[in-house]
C-alpha cells in the first residue's frame, strides 16, 4: 500500500459497510494478502487457499465498502485479468466516533439494525 492512510470520518451507513466487510476471517486475510501489493484473482485464490467464486464474493464486499479497488487488465497473451489492491484507509473506533456515525444512519439502516438486534 502506498503512502500513509488518512483517518476517515465515516457516516453511519459507511461504518456499517466497513465493519460488515471486515467481520469475516476470509476478508481479513484478503486485506492481509493485499498489503503486500496488488494481486490478480487467480493468484490470490491460490495464495489464500480458497476458490475463485468465493474469493470474488468476498472481494465484491470489500470493494463495496471502499476497502479495495479492482481493475480489469489484459495480459500479454490477451487474457483479461482482474487485479485488486487496497485503498488507503484508517478508521478510529471510539465511543464518540461510533455515536457520531450513528446520528447519520439512514432510515433503512436504522431499521436493519433494529431488526437484526431481535
């Protein structure tokens, strides 16, 4: 990962996406693997020992949360390859930051949070 990550102040919805994305051991391992630098899906799947369909699903979740970015590139042989790399991120989880984020939750997210607590 290039450069220092800047601390971000996420909205409540963004914070839920980030926490949800990181709340899985496979996705945490993907973040760890991508810390070494960008990588393409097939090699990343081999390194992590998981199938490509499962890896794609996890990468999509990380990408939706803004933690990784994917780019499609052509290899020298003309084969298209999807590369992923980390986006710089830094989130401070404090009672104050969580309370501030909670004030910005959209109605849909508030309902989801209430329903999942039941």
